[in-house]
C-alpha cells in the first residue's frame, strides 16, 4: 500500500498535495496529522502542517462506499413519503374546476392531453429518482479532481539513450547506486528528456522528488560541463510520469492561490521549492490578469510569492 508524508500551509492543503501526488481519493486513504501549522511570531518559527497518508485496503474502501450507498437508499423512501399534490383532504373535499355542463367531460387536472405527453410532477418521487441522483456527487467530483493527468507523450527509446552521453552517465550512476533500471532518452525542442524504468520508483523519486531532482542536477551539470563549448541544454529526468503529475499539482496550486490573492488583495507566500518547481509556478501565472509572482529568500528556503498586480 502507498504511504507518504506531505506538507502545506494548512492540514487541508497538505492532504490536497498528498492526494494529488498519490493519485487517490479521500476515501482511499487514512490521514494521520503529524504537525499542525504554526505562524510563529512575526514569521519567526513558523511551521508547515504535516500529514501522513496511508492507502486503505481495497476491501475497506469498498465497505466505505457500500455504507454510503446504503445511507442514500435509506434516505430516498423518507423523501418519497411526502403526500402527493392533491392527496390531502382539502383537495378531496374541494369541488373540482369544470363541474358545469360545459366541463363535465373534462378529466382531473393533469390528465388532459396537454399534460399527459410528459412525466407528471411526482413521478420522480414515485420512481425513487431525485434531482441529486442526476448530478455528480461531491465524492465523484473530488475523485475526478484527484485523478492524476496522463503522462506526457515523448518519443523515448533505448536507441536514443545508447547514443547519448547524459543517458549513459545516468545509467552508470544508477548502477553504482545498485538500482536495477533502464534509461530511455528523447530529444525534444525543450531539451533532453530521460526516463528511468525501474521497480524502485519510490527510492528514485524520494521525498517530494528530492532524489529525482538530485539525479537531474548531477546529470545536467556533468553533461553541460562536457559540452561547455556548445549551447546549454536542459536535461529533465522522469520516472513513472512523476514530473507531469507534479507539474499539474503545482498548476492547480497556483490557480488556487491566485484566486485567493485576487479575492483578498494580499500576497501569499508558498512553501520553499526547488528552481524547477518555481519555474512551473511562474509560468502558470505569467499571463494572469490580476496577480504576478516573484521568488524570495535564499536556497534552500527560496520560495514563490504570489501578489496582486498594482
């Protein structure tokens, strides 16, 4: 079962980050609060909220969903037991419209051809169909939001890796780390992309991608140093689509916090991130009409600040 620790400016934000990275819904995890957020004194001693998310067993998830469906079925008869329009004594005792001779052949209200072609009001209750049943439930919306995006498609190949120095360097580095893996490469307009195929993806990614970032930094440094006479090339290393999933998480976070800044008119400081993640945030909001971004602080505590445009 998957398990991991995640941080955020609040417990809810930490859980949101964890669900996005794990690709699970709120029903599929057990949440343990490790540390509550603290603002400190004038920003000194501030602490991020920390949670641990542990994936539930499939049987446990099915039991939770079945219990919720059972509760819904129990609620439906209660709502359907309301008396239908016209069933009360005040309606039975009341003389019907059209009792005169000219209306003697007319049936009760709702039985005429102008009403008989469509479903009557009250049929929805008798068949057990409610308005809420035709709308996506809150859980289904949340499950859709937590579904990870598909991995970006690049033309990765083993042949391209065999002819590439960066891929060969990374493969040798993984061998020295005693990690059984295969390195594939793709040459794109944005730079060189390498993909690691291995059963030890958790070890390769590390906490919040720190291990993968370190491998990318070392590989990029060595490759560009060997080709310092040529134009600098960006080297990106991915495994199991982690980069694309993380980028989508950061874009959602950027949009969420930008909306918060627009509403409140006050700047928001995000948690410290590496240069790669900060670039994603800057790029996500560079064309935003109401907010702008800048980086503040020194490594490793350098972070992005989202502030309203003046």
